[in-house]
C-alpha cells in the first residue's frame, strides 16, 4: 500500500486529536491540518514525517483517539 494513500477524513480526525494533545499551534498539528485540507502528496509526506517525530506517547494517544 502506498504510504501517502491516507484517508483525508482520517487525517482531519487526527488533526483534531493533535490539537487536544499537542495544541493548535504545534508544527505537527498545523502540518496535519494542512494535509487534511489539501490532500497533496507533499503536505501528507511533511505531516507524516512530523508525526513520526512526536514522542511515542503522543503518537499513541492520538491514534487511540482515532479508535474512539
């Protein structure tokens, strides 16, 4: 599966979770929101890279919020 083939709706939900966990002005949150809006491959790659740089606990918390 192509790693950039991410559902834009899921990306939007992830952005909302990151606002709660990291804050609205966090660079990862801003990048994920931009990727959710544009859907461009460049924005998605940037958001993914920044998401992977988050602390493991923050990533896990965001993903857990998507499951709910």
